[in-house]
C-alpha cells in the first residue's frame, strides 16, 4: 500500500544500471509500495568511473569501445522513450554514482531509492557506500539480473558448488523449469518540477550496428518475439549454436541481457511457452542450460568478490603466463598467424560481437599459444564486446586460463581441428581476413 502524507509527498528514485527496461523490475515494484512520487535516474560514467582490474595498468583496456558506447546510448534513448510513453522521464546524471545520487537525494528530499542488485564487486560496493552516506534515504535492493534468485537457490552463496555440473544438478533437482512471476509495471506518478532532466547522452554515431544488433528494450522484445514466435530455431539450437558467423543459428539475446534490456525470466517465460505450444526437446533445454551457466557465473561472482579479477583466479593457482605488449597487440588486431583466431578477432573489431565458439578459440590461443596474462584478454573483451557482462566474461576467461571453475583445468583447444570442424570450407576466414 502506498504511504500517504498529509503534508509532504513521499519521494522515491529508481536508479537504473544494467537493467535498462520497464518490465520485470522487482526493486521498482517494492519501491512503488512506499512512495507517492517517483523519478528515474541513470548515472553515466566518465573515464575514471570504469573499473580497473588489479595489476592491469593500461586504461584503454577497460574503457568501452565506440560500438559498445553506441549500443548503450541506444538502450538509454529507448528507455527514455518507453518511460515517456508511461508518463515518466529519465534523468541523466554524469560522474561518480555515489556522489551524484547522494547530492540528488539530498537536494530533492528523497526518502527511498530503489536499485536492482548487481553481481559485480565494484557495483555492489557502490550500493553499500551509497546506503552508508544517505542518512535520510532508505535503499531498496531487488533481484532482477538472474533467472534464479539467490533466495531460490538450494544452498547459500558461500556454500554453492565450485563447478557448474553439481550446481546444475542441484538446481534441476529442486526447481522446476517454469516461467517465474514477473514484477508488475510502474504504478506511481512522476515527480513534478523542479526535477531536472539532466545531461544528454553522448552520441558517437547513428550508423546501424553490424550483426543486426540495436540497443534497447523495444529491440530486445522484438527479437524475443521473432525468435520464439516466428521461427523454429529454438528446436535446433544445440545443433547450430556453434556457427561462427550467422545471425539465426544462436539466440543472440546476450547484448540485451548484458544491458538488462530484457530480463532472463522474460526469456524463460517465452521459452516455456514455446515448449508448450511447439516442441520441447534437447535443443530447447540447451537454451535453459545456457541461462543456467549465466546464473552460475553471476552467483559465483557474488561469492568470490575481488578474486574474480585476480591473476590466480578463484582457485589460487598462479598461471605461468606473462604480458608482452607486441604479442597482445597482434592478438587484438587479428594478426597472430592463426587464421581462425584472426578472423574471429577482426569480426569482433568490426561488429562488437563474436560467437561463443569463437571466444573459446581466441581465449585458448591467448593463454596457450601466445602465453599471455589472461586478464588482458578479459579486459579487451570488456572494452570491445557489446554483450560484456562482468560475471560471465571474467568467469569464462578464468575457466579457459585454468584458474576458475573448470574441473579439468587449463583447457586448450586444438586450433587446426577446430578450424576443420567449424569452418571446413574457409567461408568464415575468407570473409573476415580480406
């Protein structure tokens, strides 16, 4: 029930981060139960706000690429449009989130601030710090980044299995694969003037994204509809997901998931509806399986905090690798001499995207053939990928480097064999090495 004040309306702020959507926001639903007036805020980072991984000194590694910034700007523009259609607006601030939000809440006498929980270490520290400095504002945190909430797990975060297979078995033994209840829509009025609109997003380019990616909740929901209602690609997903260079052979949800333009529960709901209406088989299960992998890394990041970025990873084993600027640059530019790796890296540079199979191959080459410090590879992906996600990106790189969740440790791919399996006719290499 909304609290009603006879003298002063109770004001709230919802702080968007990597949840750039208007649907399925539990923290927003909880916030709306306490307030009369509501403002929506997004804090745009400056260069110094981007995370610097420990002992990795080159700042250009973690600053987002122009393509990633463009995708983010598209997400923000779409979010503002969708909020305006609901009778609200989006206030854009710029700088350190704690500084900006604490000043905003103090200036406008905000009683509650709502935010979606984030798995990232620095992002969790931000919320904790904000909660400490806001003397007269209560912070409401809600889950919304994962398919399975922490409270649904059949174990504590500190007691969760250290590898994926036992994690999956325990989840599947205890939880049904059904569509979860989604959070309701916005239900309170916008804050009246003098609330300011804030700064404008920086627009770098208006050119369409390669690989058909366009940022925003609207594009995400259109793609969800096309994938499950206007194609049968889900029925063959496991068979086609390793394709290196096609749009339809994998789900392509990852860029929108990474920015929170669509929630994993919304995808699960559409998957269950597809299985009930069309077909449920091993291929459709594999979409759920991949969402479970994403959840696994998300909860593991929450468990291991700063060690997610440590050279020796989460298992404390120091790799026998080093950093060589010239070798690193050759890899970034796609000039390693391994054609399948070079083609994947040029695809990444031009599109901001690479298939999961491609990511495994270039990471294996980085660690084994080039013998480089895995953290620089993870940081380059953070810089370049449209679908960069702190938990999945750094978790997967640890996995390939032998310092993470892989029970076999230090996994290496035979690049020649992989080339024959996934590009036997050379079409992918010919396209990107021209």
